[in-house]
């Protein structure tokens, strides 16, 4: 029996046309999928968190597929990130199970991109806002794709819940112009450049 009990899933889609400069010919799309899940370890210490982490892989695959569909297909995805908000009766390590489960799922869905999946996690109550970092899927040094997106659910996570989120975007910051490695210059060998 799975340790993952989902109460609700929220999908957010942000469409950005400009940041004060010229309007883009196509918008930047940023999608976030957040699942509110019962915390099987709320209120107690559990030494072995690996079964929960393994069970979360299926949820990660589901959320990843939803994001790809929202953005129009795998070929459109250029950036990603993940995050977790642990309710007050949990501990930060309960959110850390998402590093492998959520990151693995996005890599599997997107065809094994090379770059690390940026991440953020915190402990908070209902309505907590978490800013999740985004980075290019193939090379972490692509400065134009350093960004953030917001994760929040109005009625979660409750004390005994965790909000697990995945995020994907179709590009980097709108009007990025601060140099560094360009997406067109990625070699794709080590996940950095």
C-alpha cells in the first residue's frame, strides 16, 4: 500500500509577454504543479524515509506529465525547478524526499537532461508562499534561465501535510541581458556548460 495520499493537485500557468521592454512575439510560459499530500510521519520521528521517497516517484511522474502537457510538449521545456512546503507537524527532511523523487521524475519525463534541478524547501502553515528557483535543463551556468516561480496553495499544507511542487518553463527571464553562457552555446557534457 502506498504511503502517498493526495488530497488535491493545483496547476498554475503564468504567461509573461514583457517586463517593461518590447513585447515578445511569443510569451514565456511558466507552469507549476503542486500536490498536497498527507505526511505519513507527521508528529513523530521516523528513521527510514526511503519508502516514502520511492512511493513519491509515481506522483512526480504524474505532475511532470501534467506540466509538459500544459507547456505544449517536451521540446518546449527549457527550465525547471522543484520545491516542498512541509506542514508544522513535519520536519524539513520530510520535504527533502522530493529531491530524488521529483527530480528523477522530471528528468525521466524530459529525456534525462543534464543540469541539476534547482530546489527549495521550508516548513510552514496554510498559505505559505515558497519561491522555487528555476534553471536551464541542460546547463546550470546559463545565466538567462536563473529565475523563480511561486508555489502557494490557499488551504495547504495543513499541519499534517506536505505540498510537493514541480515547475517548468519555456525559456529564461524575459529580456535577459546580463551575459554569461547563452543557451545556444551549451555543450551539454556535464550539466554545467
